C-alpha cells in the first residue's frame, strides 16, 4: 500500500515487495518542481495486519534512520512500548532486521531500560495491573491498578429533584442525611497508586458515570459528581464543600452547577464564586450567544456567527436585555449563517 500526502510528482524510495508496509512522504519545503525538505515514514505490518516496525527515514540530526520496534506477547498483546532507537546509518526506509541493537550505545540509551511495560490481569478482560515507565530509575516504582467494589459507608449518595424553569432544568441537591451512603457492592471502585504511593480512587455506577474521585495522600480529598434524573451532570462538589451541607448559598460559593435545555444542551452554568453564564444555540446546535454575569449587568451578549461550513467567521456584541429563554425561542428554528458577499453593509454608522 502506498500513501502520498502531497504532490503528484512525489518520488518515493523503492522498497522490497516482501513486506507489508505503508510509506508516507510529506514535503516540508517545496520550491518549484524540486522538493528540498521532506519527512518520510515507513510503517511495517505483520501477517495479521498488526504494526511491527516504524522507520522514520533519516530523521536523526546525522541523517540516520530512527526506528520504533513493536512486539507482542504469546497472546497477541502489546505489553511493551519501546522508545525510538536511532540507527548507525540509513537503509532509506527498508526494514531493520535488529532495530534494538544500537540502543546500548553510550550516546543513545546506554544501559537504560528503553521500554515501558504493562502487567495484565490473567483473565480475558486483560486489565492493567501494573505499569512501569522507561528508565532504570522507574524500574522499582510501578503504577498499580486494582479493581474492586465499594464498601459500607464509603460513598455518599447525593440525589436531585429537578424542575423545569425558563426553558431549562433546575436541580435541587439533596443528601437525605449524614448516613446516606450507597449500599456496598453497588459501585465500581478503581484504585490507581502512583509511583510515590499516592492513591486515586474512582467510583462509578452501572451506567459508567463517575460519582466520586478520591485523592488519598495524608488525608482524603473527595470530589463528587451528581447527576440529575435525566443523567445530566448537575453538580460538581469539590472537597471543601463535601461536609458543609447542600444549602444554595454554599452551592453558589463552592460548587459547580449546570442546567440543560430539552435538547440536552448546556444552557446555564455557574462556577464557584461567579455569577451564572448563559448560552443560546441555533437549530444546528451551534453556540450563537453567550453571556457572563458582567455582560448581563450591562445588557450585552457575545455574538458568534458562522459560515455555511460551520466555521466561526466573526464575533461581536449584541445589546439586548431579553432573557435567555426569549432569545433561545427566537432562533430555535433558525440555522444562523453569514453568507459571503462582495458588498458591505452599514452598522451603527460604519460601513463594513
């Protein structure tokens, strides 16, 4: 297979027909009919169509090939990721028989370990249990992974009560009591232990939604993610707010809040300590108007218009005191585009 990324007159180095490969040449500087700079890569594949070697032709500062070796274990899994190895010369893209032999040169990697390694679970799931980074210094500092279920009194069970207000969801955060926890064994619990022994614990429900991320160092730092009845992210509760109740003033000061319209589009959001930010979309789900609290106090909106290909072509300021729901209703059935024209127009006394 041959892939040419530029120029009908591209000249590629002939390669042997005994290997499966994709050869790519990209011109970096083109002067008339004579290319002066180019980047050439050859990817080789085994009989099963799996990548086995990538040759970056003459990619080193000395004009030598740089080769990435790819190998698989007896089960066809790629458990080692090798660093690219500069070769002693160039074979103009031909496959390198022993690409790792040059790695031990003092000016390259020397005695360093040149691959990262994954230890996989002995099951059809092939889940990663350990991962070790390249380099001798990391050899005894693996990243560990474990897969468990939640235990008793481990994760608070927040819920919401959602109503419809001004064309958007409005959720109330509820924690029935200080003892409202998910029942044991109802959540997936994934634990990642980094090279320094610090743990990150992630809890997910059966729908794959992340409910809690817990950082464990000298203390627990919990960040909760709360979804409304429509499986939309309604609240993010940072560590400082976890044990301080669910009153609205607290939510406004410390939490992230999100509201959505009937098409599942984010139309209102509030970041900690900030006012509400509003968003208005056209029929094609493109963001047309946005407003933060400062612009809202001045009766202004940031306007974005697009061409027929969906590319933003200009932004401006719309002066309007209309509510978000009113503006959304005005353009909900419109696809807002700006056609190209050789004639200008007059706006606020200016010819554009």
